[in-house]
């Protein structure tokens, strides 16, 4: 039996009116020697150095800095080895002592940029920064055919009838919103939700209004409906906040409930994965919607669980998998590294 939820309109208006812009918080994995920023896609490592006694002050500073950089590079290598590529693979798994890959990675590490330096009491401290994407992924990723693109799925085209039905359903949704929110705006009756689906719709609507602050809610909603009906999506945004077991990876796998791989597929751009990283991460869906990787009209889907113990493989509902396959723009953006995942920690 569906729950009947009553929300006083005055409370709703206050909630919408007082919603401010929260400071964005990056998704960061910290360690004693540095951190991996999964939102920005950057690895930071600290290094410390000193010089022997008996040298002049300029010599001590120079040699201390050199020792700090070497220490930072060593720590950066250790952090980099632990970066997960997929559910089955970390960077360390791609590095074999004395191999070409190991040599390439060491070369990338030596190119890390100092972003913070400090010298006090004869101790030099340096923080090195290196992107996860770009040269690092180009060094460690195997050829595209070997990158565990399992069960590649051809992008399916749905009939015009389905799009018409989708459009009509969304139009009905907008009418419901107008009837429930706009018309009662000046009435004294409470804002009534009849079932859980309507409650979920209202909750997401509140989050959207709070984030976008549109001047004309109904007009903005109709514009969104038209964009949805025409399939004009700018990226894929996956809400994985209900999957605590999920482990972040550079190239996580997105699957339908039957296990079919949605991302990455044979249509995924290997170059875009290498240069931009496969995905980016955020802790707040409102921040994620505005991220340039998926903005400005991402297709938002939710993750149900991980897939058969593979902690970097996310399962999405069958109907959401159909939405992705049925939208050429969502599929195109997804396959060009237009993917973000919202997690909870």
C-alpha cells in the first residue's frame, strides 16, 4: 500500500527559498604520503629532504630540495601503483620489473609537477602532483582489445513510437507538477503526494530547483522535457550513493541487471579514456550535475549494487540501461568519457 505524504506548502517554499550553494567537496583517498583526488583526477605526494652539515646555506637548500623531490617521486610511485584501473586490475598489476611499462611509468613520475614547496629548519618539503589521465594511463593501459571490454553491446535504436510515448509520459509529469506545485502556490491547502513515486519525483525536483534556481520553474521544466524527448543528453551521471561496497576505479564497468556491459563497450573511445580518465567522482549530485564532464543535461541513473563481487562493476536497473541504449547522445557522451559517479563515504 502506498504511503500518503502531506507536506505543508509553506514549509516547501521555505525549503526552496533558503537553499544555498554548498561548497563542493572532492572525493579524496588519503594516505600518510599523499592523496588521490578522484574528482580532479590528480595524485598528490609529499617528499621531505635534508642535506649534510658543513655546506653553505644555498648548497644545503638546493640539496635538501633535490632529496625532497626524490622522496616525493618514490612516494608518488607507491601511490600510483595502488590506483585501481578496473575491478580486476590496479596499476601495479601492469608493471613488471624491467618492462617497458615500468620504464614509462617511471618517466611519467619524473615529470610530476611541484605544486607546493616549503623550507624550514633545514628541512625541505615538496608536494608533487600528477594527473591520473594522460601520460600515466597511456603508459599502463593495454591495447583497447585487451582492456576487459567484456560483452560489448551494440547501441540499440528505439522506435519513434517509444519516443512519443516517453514524451507524453513526461508531459503528464509536468502537468502533475503544475497542478501540485504551481496552482496551489497561493492556496492554503497542503501539498499532497499520493504515492512513493510522486514523493521521489518531488524530492528530486526540490534538489534540482535548489541547484539551478530557475526564474520560471514551469518553463524550465518544459525545456527539460523537450530536451529529454529529443534525446539531447550531455553525459551520464550515476547515483551510486546506495552502493557502499563500490570501489572507485579509473575505468569502472557499468552493467545492466542481466550482466550485460553498458560501459565501456566497443564504441568507447580508448583515446578519451586515456586522456580524460574513464570517469570522475563526486559526493553530491547537485555538484556533479554542474561538472563540465557531464553538464548541462546529463542522463541520471541510479546504481543498484556491485556485480557478483566485482567491486568496481556497478549494476543499473534494466529500464535505465534501455534509456542509455535508446539515446544516441547519452551513448555518445558516455563513450567519450562523459561519465560521473556520485558516491557516499
